[in-house]
C-alpha cells in the first residue's frame, strides 16, 4: 500500500455536505447491507441520500464529522457520535431527518427490513458497549482513493483522543474486507450475526483504548 500524500484531517464544514453525500453514495453503493435493504437501484440513490444526510447531521449535532481534502474533492469522510450520545435516541434522530429517511423508502418490505436491522443494531450496541465510548457511525473513502491509507488517516485523531481519555471505540460493518481494515486500526471483532430477514453477515467491532 502506498503512503497517503501529505494531507490534513479537518472538521467537515457545511459547504462540504453535498460532496460528502456524493462520496458516501459511491462508496456504499455495493455495500452488502445496502444492497439487501435497497435492491432496486432505481430508488437506492434517493434512500442513500436521505440516510447519509441524517448521519452527517447527527455528526454535527451529536459528535463530529471529519474529512481529508484531495485535488478533485474530498477523499474520505468519518462521522463520529460522542461518548454518552450513542446509541442515538429517537428525538435526535427525528431532528436529524429520520422521518425523511422513512419517506424516501416507499417499499413496505424495505421499511420492514430497515426497522428490523435498526432494532438489532441498537440491541447489540447497548449490550456490546454499555459504558461511554466513541461510536464510528459512518466511514468511507472515495473508491478511487481506496487502498492509499486515507481511511486510517482520517480515523487517527479520534482514536488518539479515545486513547488519551481511556475510552473504547465501536463500529459495525457488513463488508468482509472492512473487518480486516478495522483490525489494522486496533479493533477486534466482537460479534458476527446475520442481518434480520435473511440478510448478509454483519460484524460489530470494539477497539479498547491503547495505553
């Protein structure tokens, strides 16, 4: 793997939101969980837009969102939920755009799968890390920039902060290759389950603070 070019991790700004949503669309288009929830490519973009918009708002309001600039736009983006804020409650979700997410999914079957998955993720989250922790809600590197070290780079500042404060970090993923990536960042697989309603595997990972 090539080392990333000289770059700086910075806070996401309001003017970056549309660019980051477009990046997330590209990066998550073939995610197994997304393909399972949204098999119809004709409507996948609309639903992904609403969901990622909500997650970015949550980052602004309940934690932080960070990115790295590139020559043609953003290289990557990470949304973190701060200690004591995750799992995110109903009121913050609604304020961030949860109802718009529901409205973007016009298939009853999709909504049933979405609610079943959301409930399972919340259940595992509460059991896996009942104490204060940083929650990595979304991480993606633009596909043309993947494999260059930007994912680890954008996580670095918050992982170091968590270490200094003695706090664990938590994340879920449905992509097998992401498991390997997170393990390189110090995460350890906690559980592997099947997404409800005959979905693909989902992994939860925890990173204990490095002292």
